[in-house]
């Protein structure tokens, strides 16, 4: 069996009010499903690793094969929980250690 390669994305939220963790995850899933359907969304292997509401940052884990799909889906997010918002990808890495070292 072949090992699944993963990538970690460090995200910065641009919004006036801070969304809850669940609202953020729902917005990401909705965007992926809207662009690529249920099958495309299931291929991403999307997982929320970290969410810091105070700093408005998040870390997501996705499969390497769907990295470009996820970047497009994140760019398509215009609102979270009915409020205007944008999600920017600050960094991408293969390990959490390297990701945190790169962005901080």
C-alpha cells in the first residue's frame, strides 16, 4: 500500500468578527463541495489541525494530490457564518515543525 503524502497549510483569516471553529470548518467544507462536489471533497483528506481565534490563524492538513484544489477552494471563500471574510494561505509545508518555523 502506498503512503499518502500530506501537506499542511497555514491560513490567515481576514474578517471583522472572529468566527467560531465550527463555522470556519463549515465554510471550508462548503467551498470545497461547491467547487468540486462530494467526491472531490472526500479526496482532500481535509483535517483542521489548529485554530487560533485571537490571532485569526488556522492550520489545515490536506493530501498533496489535492493541494491546488484546496488553495482554489480557500480563495473562493467570501463569507463565514454570513459575515464577509477572506482566507489567505501564508505557508505550505510537509511537516508541522517546518511550517511553524517558516511562518513565525
